[in-house]
């Protein structure tokens, strides 16, 4: 009988993130050979909603030999009453009207009435003076570490942690054979596949989970080596090969 692997995150961990690139197994699909996977990932979701989903699953009880693969999405994808979980990505884009118009005019027309609210949030609540992003990322990481006690092993990836958090993380989080925080942003690893990177319009990344085939293999091997063998080697993905 396979152990359970619980997966939480955004489009970096959804079972299928693109209809446009086919022909190979994603690292999530490869993990299905070794684990019974319950995947609660949602494309576009934010940090707060992701942790809420994890807490809800824990309320229902889990198996003691279960594993956790947790991706910590962007904390600036705010949880609001007017956005569905998969729409939380727009809270960050709404703050910049031109950027949103460039990405998706249909979305802009649908949500532009919330622009004043989002701009006020960014100006008065998410300003650099309040260190909002740093504080939220620290809280997300601390919550992950606490909740990892319910699992046999936990592997955590940040999507877009600020540099301030990444510099300090090793001072209070110690990786071991039960908990591992990978101090590399998945967004940076994804972007580094390109020789020259321009911002892709929202929803136009044709790669599955924002990675190409070779790096899906490397991601799978890295995750499996930790869960199966307690091996934590530096995650090195292929870079600078996409035009």
C-alpha cells in the first residue's frame, strides 16, 4: 500500500497547468507511482488561502505516515470576498492598471470596480514601511513548520519569497529528515529556463507547472530523494536554454 502524499500550492503543483504542452510526465505525475496523492493545489491561489486549505484538511484527520509537499504562493495574492481562490492572482495585477490591461482585458473589465480598494490596500497596508510581505512570508514559513509535525516528512518550496526573508530563514529553520525548506524561489527557477526573459501574459505559459521536461525530471528526483532517502542536495535545474 502506498503512503499518502498531500500536495498544496498554486500552478507549480496543480495536476495539469497547461493544455498546450503535452507528451511527457510532470514531476507530480511521476510522484503518483510512489504515493497516493491528494492534491489541493489551485492555479492562481495565494498564501493565506493555501494555508487555510491545509488547516481544513488537518481538521478532518490524516494518516500518521503521510507526507506533505507544500508550495508557498505569493502572499500578495490577497484573500478577498470578491475573488475566488483561483482569482487571487489578480489582486496583485489590479494594483497596476496597465499591467492588467496588457495581460487580460476581459479580467480588467470584470474587476476594475475593485481597483480603488486594491490600490488603497497596497498604499496603506502593504507598503514597504510596514514590511507586509516579509512578515507574511515569515508567518507562512512558521505555520508550515508547526503544521509539519502532523506529517512524517514535509518538503516546502517558496514561490516568490522576498530576499529579506530568504536571508534570515536559516537562522530559525533547521532542515532535517522530517522538515526541509528549499531556499530557492520556484518563480526564479522557472524564469531562469529562458535565455532572455520577458513577462509572459497571464495564462500564456505553455510549460506544465512552469517547467520544461528536463526540469520536471530534476524536480521529481529531488523530491523523491528527500522523502525516500533523506537526501537534501542543492536543487540545480537546467538554465538558459529556452528562447
